[in-house]
C-alpha cells in the first residue's frame, strides 16, 4: 500500500483541484462557443448530423492543444519552489524588455499594433502576454522583500518608486506598439499588488489624483489618432456608426439578440455565424456566447470567473510568505482587468481595446500566459504549509 501511495504524483495529491476544475470549465466553455460561432450558417430543416458537419474545429482543436501545453507548464512549475523564481526574475525582466523593443522594431503589424512576432501570416508569439507574468513576479519580489523588512507593509518612498519604475518601462514600450488595452492591464496589476502590499491610504489618494491629472495629458499629447478616435467613439457611439462605432453597435446587438436563454447552439439565424460580428472567437467571444446561451449563460460565465478570482485571493491569504501572497494578488488583478475590459467594451462601459477573455478567447500566447500564471498560484497553494527560511507575520490584504 505504501509503495502505491509513493507513486501518486505530488501535483495530483497537493494541487488545488477547485482551481483546476474552474480553469477546465472556462476552457470548455470557450471551445464550445468557438465551435458554435465559427460554424457555417444552419437552417431549421437540417438534421443534427448535417449541423455537426458544419462545424469548423480548426481553432477549437488548436485551443485544446494550447490548453494541454499549458497544463504541462503547470506540472513543470509544480516541481519547483516558487521562491526560486525570485533569484533570476531580474534576468527575466531584462529579457522581456528586450523582446518588447524587438517586437516593435521587427514584429508584424496587426490592426496597427506591432505586438506579435509572426511566422508568415500567422501571429506566433506576443511578448506582452508573458511580460505580465514577469511583472507580477518582480513586483512580488520587490514588494514582498519590503514587507518583510517593514512589519508586513510596503512603505518608504524608495520602495514605492522602484515598483512604479519597473512597471513604467514595459507600460511605455507597450504603449509604443501601441497597445493601450494591454498597457492598462499592466497598470491594474500594479494597482492591485500595491493595494495587497498595504500601502497607506495617503499614497493611494495621491496616486488617484495623479492618474486623474494624467488622463487629459495622455489624451492630448501621447495617444495617437486611432486611440483618440476610439475614446471619442466610446463617448458618442452614434458619431461613426459605419466605421469605428460599428464594433460597439454590432456587439450590443448580438448580446441583445440572445435574450434570456439564448438562441441555442447551431441555431438558425445566428448573427455570429453569418459573419457580421468581427473577431467572434477572440475579442468578441462573450457576445458570441450570450447570443447562443443568453443572459443566463453570460451570468454563469461571470460567476465562474468570480469563483476563480475569489479562490485565487483565498490562496493568497493562505500563503506562507508575502512573496506568494503578492503573486496571487497580481494574478487576480490581471484576471479582473482582462474580464472587465473585455466584457465592458461590449456593454458600453469601456472603449474598444482588443483584450481577450481569459481561458475563453482563442489565443496561444494568452492561454499559455494564463496557465503559467495559475501554475504559480497552484504552486503557492501546494507549499502553503512549508516553513520559509524567514517566517513573517501575514497581514490582511488591505491598505494600512
């Protein structure tokens, strides 16, 4: 009996099964939605077999492959102590900075953004997606060390300025691409981690006022014409209905057409299957899902995300050290930013940004980055009861 127990992999025994189940649920929802919205239009007199033959499984199967590779990454990450990452995170940060500069100079241009290294016409690798992981890890290391020295708080102008500086460099390079949606995600990661690191309310107030002052300056002196146009269209969607505002109007129309319970899978008269919805399997996949599964389906998806974020924050509170706690807080902040930006742009709360929906939208770089991020979250959970060489007093994730 003992020999059989020893053969059981640690990842199976110690991994957080609830987190893994929630991720698998999101991936399954995404694959089903993809298969449905990319299918050829169907009619009411078609048999079930004929409808199934209309499916285009190219992207769903690729997404499944990326998911499988992601779980391999989770397994590899589980084999090491996450504290080891802190020893070489500065090298990883330097590598990401080099990649962000290189992709702007030599990467392919997609919809006006130089954010991908391409192989032929295929977008192969997006450095900014993996830069989120590196930013989370380096901020967790810097802020965690400061909290260890200062009785569980991030305080001191020097430590705060260093955190702002290491975030500002990749944000500036991503804005240079220009990819403002991803740049905002980086800023949300910083904000969430500083909050979890218990900076004072005074610093939060000063930062908030500074952000408000920076908004009009950014609009007039930094945003390019495309960015300004998206802001103006967001404020007045009727100003450019046939061009930029089309994305707002068609997204909202598709969501409204789903009603309470949706039109169903492979249904006749699907707007997404007729090709009117742009990027229906990537940026606009939430609209595709609501059309098929209705308001109820959309709410259920949001509840799954809510459960995943709450679970991530629960793991943060159970962490053995500040470094692990901040890793989880950073991942939760990244997820929340993606979800709010993606769904918000479809219901008129945010400008169009082109941000994917985590684990649901198609995208290899995004899927792998999210999987690796949750690999570290699961790693923190697996080692929550191990003693750290410098035990610290854990405090609630609230400002001091």
